[in-house]
C-alpha cells in the first residue's frame, strides 16, 4: 500500500466500544512477519486452504475452521503453523483423525502440532483446525494491522482486515512468510443478515441460512498470505463485463456503501482506463480468470488480490485520478502476480507500483504531468538506509524507519531508481525487463504464465541479460547504499568536467546529458569521469530533463526547512 500519501481514510463511525484498538495484545512472535525461516517451516507448502470463517460484529469475534492441505519437502516430526494465540484452537485433526489436545500447543502464536507418525519428504497431509476468539483490533489500519470493527453512517456493521505487517496469522492458521502463499483457496465467509462479504477470487455461490445469515463461497488461486481478506458491510455493487485487449472477458466490480452512489460511479469509471494502461504498458491482467474487484473499507487501502481495499474517501489529486485506487491496482502485477520472496526485496512491489503513477500521468496527459509527479516524489526521498540490505528481513525491518528500514524510500526512491534506469536503457529494454520480472517471460498472453516469486539479484540479472551489459554497478549504488551519488562539476575556460562521487567509492559510469546553449549533448562517463568542450560564455544545464537520481543540495535544504517547521 502507499504510505507516502499519508491521507486520511474514509470517515467511519467507530463500533460499539467493546474491544479497544490494540487489544487483545499480540506476542512479539505474532507481530513478526517473514524474516529468517527455520528449515522445517521453509519445507512446507500450502497446496490448498479451505477456510470457513464466521464474522460476528456484535461480539467482535471470529469463529473458523481451516483445512490446510500441506506438502513437505523434508521429513517432519511436527507441524509449525502460525496462528495468533488470541484465537484458541479447540480441535485438530490430521488426515481425518482427531488428535488429542495434548498433541498441540500455542503459547506464543506458533501452533506446534506433534505428529503421531513422522511425515516423509514429499508427503502430503490434510490438517483441519477448529479455532476462534477475539482477533487483535488495529490501532491505525493499515499502518498497523488487525481487524477494524466500524459502523456505516447509518449504524450498520462495517468490518475489514489488514495483515501485511503482522501477517495472516491474525485471522487464520497460515504460513506467515512470503513463500507461504497457498496455491488455491476456498473461502466460506458467514455474515449476519443484510450484510455482504466480498473477498478474493470468484464468487461460487451465496447460501442463505434459516436465520437469515449468509455464507459467501469464494474460490481464489495463489493469493499472498496477507492478501486473504475479510470485508463485511451492507454493500451495494457496481459491476460490468470487461473484454481485455488480450482477449478474455471478466467482471470488473466495485462494492461500496449505500448512499455513496454518485462518488462510487465516478470511481468506477476510472477502472477500465487504468486497467487498459497497465495492460498496454506491462501485459495481461493476471487474474482475468477471476475478476478485478475493489471494495470500500474503513481504512485507507491495501493490495488484497482481486478485492483491493479502498478507503480514500473519493479524493483526487491535480493529476485527475484516484491515486490510492491506481496504486493498489498496480499491485495486481507488482505484488500479487510477481511476489518478492523476501521482504528485503519489497521495493520490487512498492517502487514499481509507485512508478506506475507518474507513468499513468504521462499516459493520460504527457511529459509535464510525469515530471510534476516525479518531482513530488523526489522531495520525499530520505536516504537514511539502503533500499536493499541483502539479508532476510521481516516486514517491520523494511517498512519501519525505527527498525532500521528504508521505509517510504522503497516507494519514492524505488520509483526514481526505475525512472533513472528507464532513461539509461531506453523504453524498449525497460518494458521487456518489466515483463520478464512480472511474468517470467517477454511474451505474456493469458494462459502462458503463472504467479511467480522474484528477488533483487534476479532482477539485476534480467536487466543485464536484456541489455547485454553488466549494469550491476547501477544497482550497487542505488539499492545497496543509503546515500545518493553526487555529480561534481568543474568548469575551466572552455572545458566542462563532470565527475561522479558515489557512496563507498563504488564505480558509477552513468552517462550525463548536458544542454549547451539549448543544444543537448551526452557525456560518456567511463570511469565515472567525463568532459566536453563548451564555449566560455555558454549557458549550461546539467541533466536538463532530470533523468538521473542524484544528490541535490536544494532538496536537502528544503527537507531540512520542513523538518524545522515540523512539516
């Protein structure tokens, strides 16, 4: 999701005060998502999840039955499943056999299940877990995680979940690390009478129970663990079939609160143009066998696959489109189709999704809009930590500055790194690099690709392969160093000399454009140094199109002034 905007979410009336935000507290283990994974957990893969869950707004509780079909690549004498201990387990069965309560324990939020017989490498097991209780209530969703129990303006329940930071184990028994993504998911969400439960994937059916409650059955493939979402309200739906430029026809849907029809219609009108932009620039919408879905939530937004959360209260920017909607939609390609295997590489999600915004402005209005949007991002770059550390990290170690992470730089600096890369390698190569990252191939068409994991080293290898050049130096400076390269200018008589001063004295032979009395020249910077002859009285502009991310004393002074003012 986009933290750079820091916009207020849609106005929601708090629920009847029962569970306070931040309650019940979670353990330090539950608060961690990702990070180093011990071998026995890393060996597990979720082939299928069947999650039957009832949402009870009046008591602010959840009751669930999760059936996990697991396969292991290594022998197992126990199974370790992530689940918040605030959701106590009542029963567990393995391959249809009920286990005694003494065979499992969950003191800190990692459910340990002792096996009666070891599982061999390559074996499959079906684990059925009955659980329920009071889920952790978010303090300030989506910047921290949990459930949001809110009320619509007319007092009806309005419920949503977020779990990118603390993880899927806040709501269901899961493997809380990026590679813990289940291959297939069936969701059976039961809600009170008069409420709807839009969620991931395709709607198979809605069953009405004798007392008026309804159960919504959704079927999805390969959702990120944190992408599995609960959203409940008396929603109305806007929907229409859309035929992709690549052929498939699929539903485009928006679930919104009653009384907001005019705003909803305007936002819904943005869906198809934005979708067409992404398909034209990148490739096929990855989930054309399911849907493009958006749901109005009592928090700002999150990239919940095929059911993106939207709570921007229909705000727009001078660019003329809703940036929260567009940013979360970008994550269907950068985050959901292509997922980083390690939180340390999440700039591939957020940097790309952020860069899609000025590119969309350019697609809509041209270069001036592109430049203005990039300039806004440039002024937010902090340079306090490298974007990539090369270590296996937790979510908080990446997204939060207080934990030493690059924080919002994975968005805004990541976008500028991509802008600079595009200027260096050209549009054709940049497009191919992006397609190979997202789809694993340069020629994606519906049906010839699957969701995939990627890493920063793989991305660098793709760039080198597509360009036929070793550009590792580019990423070593921009991703693995906190500080920006500085361009030193020396003008003596009729000679201009440029020299790159890169952090860590790393090599940085990035060419630079110079405008000499209105005429553009490119300065080769082999060895990080270059010079050209210029008339002594010529007017020079270095990097006149702002193609390069580099140190700017002006930006630093502006940021310092804002800091002094408390802005």
